[in-house]
C-alpha cells in the first residue's frame, strides 16, 4: 500500500482540505545496548518503516484524529488533555502537552495516521509517531523549533504523558536518521557523528522471537541500580567518575575485590560495550563490515553472560546464525528478555535463511518466527505530493 497516498486520500475524504504529510521512521540500534542510561554511546539508524501523518488545522476547537490502521477515531480539545484507555491517542496528546508547556500554543488540528513500523518489534513505533506529530505541528505553525528540541519534547511526551521512561535514542534516531549512515550518539553531551554503513549486498534482518518475558521492566530497573552502585564504589577512588562512561577496564580490574561479583560483571559489560561501539565505528570508517559483525556477536555474548538480559529464544536465534556464512553479525536488540535479534545478512540469502531458521525455531522453541527486513533511510521529513 502507498501509505502517504492513503493518509492523504483518507484525510481529504473526511476533512475536505489539503493536509501536510509527514514521514517519521522507526529505528534499529546496531550496537550499544544498555549504555544510554550510563551516559555512553549508541549507534542507531533510521529504517524504511515509518509512521505517516496527514494533518491540518481544525475548523473548530477540537482535535479530530483517525488511526487508519485501527479503524478508530478520537477527539479532544488541546487545552483539555486526559490520558485515554485507547492508548494510541496518548502519544499525540503527549506531544501537544509538551509543546504547550514549552510555550508553543499548539491549537486544534485534524490528522490521519498510518504506519508500517511493526508494533512490539523493538523498532520504536511510538517514537516514530511522536516525532511525526511534533515535526508536523512545528511545520504547520512555523515555529522553527530546532530538531534537537523536537527530539527532547517527543521524549518527554513519552516519559511524562504516556508514562514510559525511555531514553532519548529512539526519538533522536527517528529525527536525525541519514540514508546509508548510522549515527553515533553521545548520550551525555548529545553530540553525534554519522558513519557510512555499506548496505551494498547486505540487508538488516530482524528475527522476532515472539516473546516478551515479564522480567523485562523490573530487571531493567535493577540493572540501572546495579550500575549506579558500581559507580559509587569507583567514586571512592576517583570522585570525578560521574557514570560508567568515565570508567575503563583498568580501574574496574584494579578495584575488583571491592565489588560484589554481580555488580562487577554489570559494570564491566557497560565499559566493554562502549569500547566495542567506538571500535565498531572505526570498522565502518575502514569499510570493514566483517569486523563490525564480529563485534555484534561479542555484544550479544556480553548481554547474555555479564549483563544477563537475554533469554533462551534470543540465544537460540543468535547461535543459529554463527555457522551461516551469509550472516556477518547478530545480537539481541533492545532491553532484553524477548523481542528481536538484529542480523546483517547478505541479500541473496535472506529468504533461505529465514525459512530454515523458522523451521528450526518452531521445533526448538515451539513458536512461530517472524522476520522484518530494512534498509537505512533518512529521518523525519515532509512528504511532497510528487513523492507519492
């Protein structure tokens, strides 16, 4: 389906006016997991799955919103925002709420939304929707809000109105994505650098375990607390250490006896993952995709053995690829305990790999396996009529 054309058609049919159309992509994270809340580095990319919003000012005091994929509607006044049990309107209301709190008088608007970002696959479908609405309202009102400010507003919308304490990576990747590039984000300073990602003959493949273990939320909070405990140990020796971003292998090893073994492992994983990510960027600078892929496997090993956020389903899918010549690298992606593995696979082998993995996974885990493929695309932007 031509989604931009679809939302344009539905909008004109319902609202009898010409809309602005915004595309905001989902994202993947190639390497750098659980480093964001430790003020480290992440390496995301925007992909060719996106949320599309057709929007224009409303003729009355109410917002009239249509979720085309859900065949659902919602109405609200922008000055009377209350979380909805429907779920999806909260992402839009959260953005309006943050804009108004920041001094931007977001008025009533009509919109039609549709998306091909898989929900629950770890590709940040919610961030894509938030960023499309924030970007679109900025365009409609001519506020000229800087892109980084839009990213922060969208993140706060999810943190405060939706109630999900996500980091900034998802919204950042959606807005700042660049075709054929990954972007290294410093989660402390928010400085960023683009690195070319050679997609010639290589596809990004997500294999969806179909599981989300109930441990995820509580264990996530535990990991944050464990990392903070490790920082407190190190601060006794160097008060300048604000986070694990400031630590290295040497200081951890030097004071190992002062750590609970579990806390030591958590901290060592984060320190090594930051180092892996920086080395992986060097690989990309040389065009060495094979070395990059091996660092993905090392990342998964650390997440499994030291940070302990993997699960049997994720481990099975990563181990399945190790002997596959067509797979350059693989690891779990996201918070853990379910979700997807991210794989770099040679184009010609994608379908055959999935078919064999699907059958093997069904036998080993008794579950259906889903696959999503992607290429790296640009971030949030206006879609002109000529483009659809």
